[in-house]
């Protein structure tokens, strides 16, 4: 059993490396298609986080004021910046197999390239959105501390967790087309169950502990800790990192072993 798992893992990594040029081409194609014939181009990468930040700033500053460690617009934008990368990656990944049916049916290559390419494509938007975050940090006078060194680890954990969910969703939607409809409901509920627009630890009780401990809350809180508060990530982040690594390995293994069924389910 162990030798079989090791062999599968080695095969998956070797195949992914062998087809790395195809992954690059898929990323270029996805970026071109996404912004082709648009006026704003990469401006869309910052428009929605800024719009959501403005809306929730009105609500939580003027209507139902809440206390946050930094200015609320900065707190909210950081949350939406991280969340939009996660949500956008999944939104594009969920149909990544079904929308490329000709390639899935006729040409052999590791099919996980489809969800992986969507995640990396959204990572470009994530990098563009970081420019606005830096501007807001300068505007609100947020100092840079040594704990910023934790940021690359936070980004890696975010990518790993996102890629794991992306593989499961793309595969799930291939077998059950209801997944893409349920996804929109789940992702909306998930956002409000995550510390995107408010500190979930203020909920209190067992529910607050669950919301604060779920991986995306821990990841978003880690972004804020390293970037805005000058602190190291909390223990919840390291639990999320372990969870993300295990989930990614399991999701990739299940995806790889199910690939032979993909063509007949298209």
C-alpha cells in the first residue's frame, strides 16, 4: 500500500514537471481570454475588493460600528484581497474540466493542469491587488516589521489550500453538474463564516472558535498579522498549514486515480 502511494506520488510529480510547458501555455491562454476586449484589464483585479471594501466600510463604520486593530478600510481590503484570490480560483476551477472537454477527451496530459492553471492565473490578479494594499498600508502609516518574513509561508499555504479545493471541485463538477450551482451558495456562506469583513473571534462561544479555526479564517488572519499588525501567525495558522498539506496530497491522489473516468463523464 505504501509503495503504491509512493509510486503514484512520484508519477504525479514527474508528469507535472514533464508537462510544465503546457501549464505555462494554459496560464497564458486563460489570462488572454479573461481580459480580451476589456477596457479595465487588470483593473478588475482591484475593482471588486475596493468596491466591497467601500460598501462594508459604510456598514461597519457608520451603521453598525465594530472595533478592528487597524482602520476598518485597511482591515476589510486585506480580507477581500486574500478571499477574492481563493474564491476566484475556485469559481474558474469548478468548470475547468467540463469547459475543456475536447482536450480532456482527445489528448493525454495530467488533467490537474486545468485547476492548477486557474489558481496560478488568479495569483496574477492577487499580485496586482497587492499594489493597492501596499498603498493603503502607506496611507494609514502601517510600519514594516521583521514578522513580514512570514508572508511567503502564508501565501504558500493559501495556494496549497486553494489548489486542493480547486481539484476537488473541478472533479466533483465533472461527475455531478449540480456542483457548479451549489458552489455559488456555499462560497457566499463561507465568506461570511470567515474573518473577511469582521473578526470572527468576536462571535464568541463554540461557534466563534470553529469559525476562527477553519483554514481560511486562519490564513486571512495570518495575512493581517504579518502585514498589518507586525505579529507572527497564531497557532491556528500552523494547524491550517498542516490541514492544507494533507488535503492537497489527498485531493491530488484522488484526482490522479480518477482521471481515467474523466473522458467518459464529459
